[in-house]
C-alpha cells in the first residue's frame, strides 16, 4: 500500500473510531467512542500536516499531533465498503461519502452532502444506475458495484478437518489438538516426545502415549493477559518460557504438573507485542540465545532514518545485575540463570524465529516495515554472526542500497512478508531433500516453507520451496522438529493482523503419508541417561537427538546432580565426560556426525592449549568448522594464513576478535577485510576497527594514532573503508552506551508499553521509574554533547571526503554527515546533493517540453510566493475561469520559441505567478527529472502531490527529481514571475516516455466520445452551449441524460482500507470508511 494513504476504521472488539496514517508519526489517532451501536452517525476525519482529528456527530472526539515522514506515495485501488482485494466487507449502511481538499467546518448535515470547488469525491448511495454510483464532484469518478469476496470466518472451515495440506503428496498433516481461544504459538518437543506449547497466556503439555498419540493437554502455568509466548526451551527438567516482556524459568515443569512457580530471569525491555521478546535457542556452549525487535521503532522523522532506543536489562527478579542497552532489535545471549546478558547481533526490526544448524550457524528472520514499503518492503532471512548489525532503521539490505557499502546482504529477501517460527531440519525420517533445510512459517502467506541454503562468501544464500499450504484464515505461526523426525506446528485462524490473537488455533504434526517408520525413534529421559549413552547419542543420524545429548552433557558439566542415583561430584563428572569425549575425538572418523559436537565439547572440557591445537589440527577445525574454531580454537590455532583462508574461516576469526575485547588488535590484518566485496567481512572488520580504543589512542612519540598508519587512503576501496570506519566511530554508539543525563530521551508513540505486569509480581512495574527509557537520534546526541578533539578531527575528514575524486567515497561520507545534521555541514551537504543530482540527471536523455497548458499571471499578495492560488488548491479544471481582480484567467496552450523557451503573459505586478500543466506517460515506474532553466523559484506537483519548492536566485538550471508511475503522470509547475522570464523545460529519463497535453473536455469532444462509444444521449444536450453555462468552475445546468462510460483514476494517492457509517448491534468489524487523498489538508466525511 502507499506510504501516504490513510484509513478510517473501527477497532476490532471495541467499535471505537480510529484512523491510520502510515506517512505520519505517530501513525494512528484513536477515539474512545464506540460507533457500532446500531445508530446512524456522522463521521469526519481531518488530515493536516501537523495533526489528525476525528469527529463524531459534529463533535471533535480525538486529536493527535504528528510529524510527516519523508516518504513517497504510490497509486493504488479505491473502494468503499470493502477492501480493494474484495475482503473484509461492510455489514452496515453507508449513506454519503465526501472527500475534500482543505479544512471544513464540521457540523451534522440536515440534507445530502453538497459538492463544491473543494470536493474531489462525493457519492450518494441512495440510487444505483447501471450498477454504478455517480460521483458528484468535478472528477466524475463513478463507483461500480462489485460482488465482494466471501468474508471468511475467523475459524476452521470444518470442526474436525484441517485447512492446510502439504505441498508434497508423500507427506500428510494430522491434527493433534484444537483450542477455541488459547492461540497456540510456541511449540517444543523433549527427548521423551512430550510436546510443550505456549499460547497467548498459557503454557501446556501434551504427554506422548505409547502408541505415538498424545493425551489431552494439561495447563502448566498461566501468565498475565496477552503475554504472547513464542519462545519455549527446556534444560534438564526445567522449562524456559519467553513472553513478550520477560524470560522465565519454570523449575521442574518438564516433569512436574502441580505447584509450578515461575522465576523471572531477564526483563526490562519495553513491550510492543509484535516486536518485543520472541524466540529461544540453546547455543552449543550451553548459553541461551533469544531475540527481540525494536519496541521504540517509530522514533525519528525518517527523512534520514536513524534512531537509538535506550533501556536497562535486569537479571533476576530483584534486578541486582543490570546491563544498560542502547540500540534497536537484537539477538542476545545469557547464561542459563539469566545472568551475564551479552549482545550477539543488532539492527533488527521485528525478528521472530531463531535456530541453530548442525554446524552451529545461527539464523533468524525479520518482518518488513509495512508503512514504508519503498524502504523496508521485504521480509528477511538472516545469518547471525557475533558482532553483525543488520541495518534497521538505517537500511535494509546491501542489494537494495547499492550506493552504500555499510550494509550486509540477507540470505534471502522475502517480499512483503510476516516470517514467524523458524526451525532446522536434519533428520532421517522425511525424504532426503528435506535434510539440512530451514523450516519457516510465513504468516502472511498462510504457509510453511523450507529453505535450502549454500555458502556465499562468509555467509549463505537461500532458496525457498513450498512445504505446507494453508487456506481460508489458517496461518501457521510456530514450528519445531521433534527427535522422531516429525515437524510440529501451531496454526492461528485469523483473517488479518491483530494486536493480540484471540482466535481458534491448532496444534498439528506433519509426517510421512505412508506411515513408514524406517528410523523409529526410541524415547528416553535425557536427564537419567548414563554418560556413555549421551556420548553415543552424539553419533545418531538425527540432529535433534544429537543436540539433546549435547546440551545435557553441558548441563551436567556445569550443574549440580540431577538424577537420584548421581552421587558424583562436579569434578568427577567432568573427568568422566572428558575421558569419554577425549577417546571419541581421537578415534573419530571425519564423516561421523558427532564431530562438531565432540569438537565443541572438547573445547569446553579441555583447558590445555596444546591439546586443543592437536585436536584442531587432526580435525581440520578452522576450515571445516569455522564457527567452532572462533568459539574455542581461534585464540590458539597457529599457522592460520588469513589471506588464503576461505571467507567463512576469515569470518570466524573476526567473530572471535569481535567478542574478545581483551585480544590486542592491530589495524593491518583487518584492512583487507574492510575493503573487500564480502558484506559480512567488510562489516565486521569495520566495526572492530572503529570500536577498538587502542587503535585510536595517540602515540606519545609520534603524536599520531596507531590507526592513522592504516587508514591513510591509497586507492578508492581503501578510502571507502576509511570513511566507513570513521563514520561508524562517529555515529554508532556502543550497545552499552549510557546517553548524557542532560540529553532528553523520550518515546511518546502509543505502540510501546512501559508499565508491565510480570508473572511473579502482584502489581505492574513501570520501567520508567527504574531507569532512563526512551529514544534519541544520532543528530540529537551529536548536537547536544560537547565534542572531543578526536570527534572534530573525524568530522573534518568526512567533510573533506565530499571533494574526493571517487563518487563512492563522497556518497558514503555524505551519508554519515547526513546522520549528524551538523549546522556546519548541512549547507555543504545540500550543495553536494544538488550537484550530484545534476550530474546524474545530465547523464539521462533529455526530451524538451514544447507545449503546455498555461494560466496566469496571478498576483502574489503579501505572503508572496507562499500565496496559494486556485490551480494548486484543487483538481485541475482546464475549463475553469479564475477571477483575478477585474478579469478572469483561463487555461491556454502555449508553445516554445525556436530556442525552446516559453513566453509567459506579462504582469503589471512586481510579484506574480504562472502555472504550466502537462502530462508524462510512462510504461513502468522509474526515476526521472524536470530540468528547468531561466527561473528563480518554482513549485512542482506530480499527480497532485507537492514535490517541493525550489529557489535559484541566479536563474541557473534547476533539477526536480520525479518518481514516474506507470500510466499518466500529471505535472503542475508554478513559476515565480518578476518580469521577462522565458522558462525552458525538459524531461530527463532513461525510459521511453511521451510528453502530452491533457485534453480539455469541452462539449464537442465529449459528444464525439459519447457517439464513438455508442452512448444514447438526449439531442437536447448538444443544443446547449455549455461554455456559456460554465461560470467560474460551477455548472448552472446539469445534463440529465449522460451516463459516464469511463472511470478516470484519481490523481491522488489512494487508500487501502474500507469503512462504514454504522453497524448492526453486536457486530465489531475493523472496517469503516474508505477514502483517499493527497497528504496535506483534507477532510473525509
């Protein structure tokens, strides 16, 4: 949908009138009035650049101050009473709909709404002709009746059947349980085959029977309302639960069923249910990984996207261990007791899934930012390495911003997407093509998909394949792999996005259709297995079996005894595992699937570097398992030639350095990575070089920084690398940064909640009373604090780089300077942008505009060029005659002279304005520019949207960027005239476009069209001189016998949702009044 559309609707469940404007911050205005009460209501919505207002029955009921985002609108469909797609129809009654430009006085009408000059859409739904409703505005956009698509109920189509089926006929899906209101989400299977499920508030267990079926669910614990449980894991007999607000441990809940009490392990994150804490995964070293999105995601004006959230993470209920966090969405890592929280990766907007593969590569996903599809219009599948930043909100993917070198490339861009649960499959149960696949639920597509992936430099690229297809409102949400090789999933039945799911949900299993059990799974209690049994399990073909044993070995090494007959002390237990693991390692065949597990466990158990080196050499760890090498062998592997190593090995080395601040860093080994083509290596090395304080310290002997020797630029790539290092140091605060107490940080948007109810507290806790919580931008911080000498020096280096001979260097420097918004650099930056645009546009073919509709001169009164004249105040009407003192101004066609310049009508006033109007027809969307010469000031509108005001005192060439849309692009140019102007106009575009004059729809032209279309017209129509009947844009007579045979598109950004005036009692639909307008002053009634 267009980033500049707006929507008027009622809130689901409450009937409260609300409006949504994604091009503004905040993006909602909400009333507290329920209008779904079975009564008629008069509704009005006023959309202004600085505020939004709602009216019910003539009274203002809500007002929201806003800032307008710098986003581009795109054309779309238009509908009243249903979505453009034909769904979510209206079950109430609508009488009149009017859309107007400007602000009207709101009063309850006593008669049908009238049309006037400010109206650009008016429909009365009292009579229907030829299945169409007439538009009584000048645009004459009649609305046709369509058969709405059936409204799919939010529930399964059958009480005992599923609304989904596998894409592979060799597989089948089977229902385990259906809940009417628990909204199943997370799902996890233990080594004995039990299924644990997290819902909206409850945590449940399904005991596995001997025949493989499941007993009815049992509720283990119920968390506070709308806790949203997407993360479940177990360790020993403890169950770990991640709600949207906190990480909990339920001691003994894997086997106990009564008197379960939660222990809060980690908390402090503000809550937006869609982008707060989500998923869990145990790491190979025994730590727990979890992810969260950016709950403060709406901060900033997004003209230069950039913001940092700030809050404190607390470990334990008492919060004695605290970690300051500054950043956005992230992947975190904590010890099993919730202590020692560390940041693994950053730059995420709304991740949900989280999983490791058999080589301990970590993966997550990220939801798109639907209100800005032109910038963040793709979901992302991501490979997580320690120290990486995925760019939000500054960017989204390297391939989407080729002019920048500071972004990384995702494994896959998913298009408009809501990726949720994520799991790894490497089991012998399903057919061979499913081995080493990522399995992911795609909520928006009503599907579960699988991804095959392969190495791409230091990361991976992925290919999507269908796996499970849903229908109706069945939306897969959670997914996991059991040790039996089956895939378990949860499914919501929802028609669309909601704040918190209150819906029917299913728990299902995807399994082989033939019932073949070639690799039958033998359940066992992992906590009671012998040490030898656990080590033997590491060689199983099933990754889930291997991983269960691996994590239990780690738990026993670190934890107190669990089994009743376990009388060994910690040292004895560790020694026993060391003997078993050591023997297995040195007798191991390289093809044995136990190798990565034993290698990692050996690294945990073995304290002696010499033995580690011996094993690393035997198993070729650094090349076969770079992630393991980074964690346990990177510090001591000798003879590793980084220049000749594969990219993933190089990445493992950089990961080790990024997470080991105690390791001395010199610049020289990192610079080849900082200037290479691999986005991961480039990014990691840049962050290491920018954040290592030793490299930036001044040498007392030479009075130079150590890094100065390394970043003295030689070639273009090195200069780009240097700018990235400098820009990162200036604009990216450490994730434990504490902003100056004098810097105001705030977050006023309604999507985030700071007063939270935790499961182990009687009363809510307000995070704002415990510490500073809020957001700030880089510019706010930069222009607030007193800058150091180093920062000033680096700032001057960025300024100097704007004059670099290489454009990539200039572009990257300009990007970082733009984030700072320093008053000293802004004028320089504006000139650089203007010059760069001119260079880019001059490289495009030029097409002169040789004719245009013109009207003027209009006298500019005291406001001067700010005076708004009729042509820019409403729909362009080429038949209009505008009063200007003692005469009327009408549109006339003017042509250029031999020098391709227009001659404007003279004016007696010192300050006046002319308007030129023409159209550009494009086949596809693409960039273009208007080249304007001989002018000192202009304003430009494209398809009714203001592109800006451009001043050029020296009357040099002005370039105005255009985003051409497929079809007709109406252009309106206002020219400031002081006398003697002879403007020249050209269009620059790389695509083949046509420049044309819009037709003036007079009576003869209309008659020809009506006759050619075979329309029946009363002969009396042709006997009327409509030019005389048309005065000042108002028609005194109305042709009664004309039926409009064409529907012209509105020259505006169109809406995407629907609306209604009233509803039947008891019904609550998120569907109100559909309307659309240009962002600016407008009214919908």
